[in-house]
């Protein structure tokens, strides 16, 4: 019997300050820092599916994250039970850590979207498209002479903005929360640096590195975090698997519920679309293959039971339908995710399990995929969603066009603006006014990075300065809420 020491992965160490002697005190401190952070508050006005939504019953990123938080907590509880009936020897001291583990997972779930830009995944694409189209202007080729390797990495990095990587940047470089290494690592969903292209990924990390997980700017902090927790390069923290599964369980169901609330879909349509998607994925909607509290159910059974509640309800019909479906669906998926964690415990513990907890072909996982496929085919391509996404794309590109003059200044001229110095270069009044609109928090992060660069960067490296300036502008734009970005664009383009 192999003994696993969870204190390697879950402990009270953090970058600044002595470790707490009581683990629970450390994670409660993390919880307070996170819940009181501005990044979490801004989630209330960021898109889940429907941009610029005024209907408060439709999910924002904040309400979605709160639901993910609850599901993550549920998965931890099921894992605790599963490990207590498994051959893995954790010992009583290890088992007593699960209260702290539950808190770490909850907070990872609450923070998992704090790096998302306005207008969701379409906002990510808009930022990347703009920087790819303007890379020669914002990272001019003459910089290559100073440091060819860093120049190439910086160009790749700034054209691969990703919400997950921005979340790591938020909680380490921008908010300065000084969280425990365990809490930071539990948010690190993907382990590929943004400056490494897809073509360089090793097959054994194909899932773990399928998207950028952190930027060049956070390379030193991520390496420090992984080293402190004895996590090998390319591997994950075991709790990040739980956070990912909780997100997968929550959003694929919630997107359909929001679509019905918005009258994009009807319950009657879902009764047809979900079984069709399940069948398309190779499942049999009539097969009783889903285990639920000792019963065996089929997809059609679940939908039928929910439809009965829908038909019996006189007023709040759709809500009753989704309550019935959600209870069964979440239990099925949570139980399966916990079982996969326990069944693959050694690989998950060491962080090299190269798939998600919901990455197999189990009927429960297939049902989750069917719900996502239904949303993809009937929600995300809906005219209203597509029009709002196009609107968001125009807003983000417009804002980047407006602030672009800050990226094309020489290093000397931009430093003069940052330090409020006079300069021989005329006509900088526009750039000074644009700079004055940037967030002080983001400017502080820029100054810190350029004045105290990491050890792998030489002093006064012009490539690093320009890279940090690109990060500064991406921080500012991505930190906006949907409504703020819309209002800012309207104001600066002098629209009524």
C-alpha cells in the first residue's frame, strides 16, 4: 500500500510571510483575500453567455462561479468518502485536511473566471486578433537585435491572450493577494506557457497543455509555486482537476437554462435536442445506464421525469423542469468525477493524468457532452448571441485602436510619461491623456515588472519593456466589465 503525503501539495506556504502553523487559518485567510477582491466583484457584470444582459435571472460570470463553487465542494466531499473506502493509505492526519481542501477548491472555483475579458471567449479572440494584426507595430523588428530569443517568446505570448492565464496574472501580479502556493496552483488549469506554441507540446501533456495557462510575465512565480509543492514541469496540482470538473458540470447545464429564460430555446425543444445529441455521440437515450442512488436511469427517463414536473406546475414551469433535471444531472456527474479522481489517484496526485475527470466515454460524461453539444448547436449560434459577440469584437478592437499610440512610443518616451518627466519629444499630449485613464493597479504592475525584472531578464532590456507595455494594455482592456467597455467605447468615439 502506497502512502501519500498531501502536505506536499496542500500546505500554508506563501511567497511573503512565515507559514501558518494551522493550515485552516491559512486557507481562511486566502478565502478572505479572494472574496474581498475587486476581480471577483467585477464578475457580476461580465458575460456568461449573453453579453450586456439586463435580465438579472440570466447568469453572469459571478453567479456562474458561485454555482461552480458549490459543485466543487460537493465533488471534494464525494472524493473524501471514496478515498476512505479505497486502497490508498492517507492516514488520519491526511484525512483531517479535507476541510482545508474543500475551502481551496471552493475558492479556486470562485476565481476560475477572474481573467476573462469582456464579452467572454469572443473577447479573448478579439484581443488576440488585434495583437496578431498589429504585432509588427507593437513589437517592432528592430527590438529583435537586443534579445532574439525573448523577442520571439514575447511576440508569441502577447498574441495568445487566454482567460485562464490572465486569472493567474490577476491573483499574482495584479491583485497582489499573496495567496498560499496551494491556492494559486489549484487555479492553474493548463500548464503550457503562453510563449510556447502548440507545435512544441509533448504528447504526454496534450490535454494538460492544450491552452496557455500562464504568461511569460508570471513564469518565475509559477515555477516558484510548482517547486514549493513538488509538482513536476508540465504537471498540474491535484485540486485543479476538481475545479475543472466543477466548471464543466455547471456551465453545460446552465447555458441551456439561460437560453430558456431568454426564450432562445423552449423546454419542448430540449426534449428533442438533448436525446438527439446524446445519440449522435454514440449513446442510446433509452438505455438505463445512468446510476442514481441505486436506481438505473436513461436519458429519456430523466427528461420524462422533469417534463412531468413541468406539466404539473401552473406558473413557474421551466424552473421546475430544470430543478428536477439539475438534481439528477449534478449527482450523476459529481459521483463520476469523484470516482475518476479516486480510480486514477496516483496520476492525479502527481499531476500527470492527461485528461479531465470528465474526459472518458462513460454514459454520464456522454450526457454532459450532449448538453454542451446542444448549447453549441442551438444557443451559441443564435442570432442574438452572435450579434452581441460581433458588437463586443468591434468594441474591443475599437478600444485597442484608441489606446494603440501608447504601444508605438519609444521606450524613452513612454518612461517619461510613466515617471511624469518632461521630454524633448513633442506632441505627447494625446499619449499622456490616454495613459492617465489606465488603472493605477495595472500601472503599478508595469512599473514593478520593468524596474525589478525576473532573473532571466537582463537589466534595461528593451524587449521586456515593450512586452510589459503590451501586458499593461491587455490588463486594462481585459479587466473591463462588458458595460464599462461599451460605455468607454461610446464615450471615446463621441457617440450619442
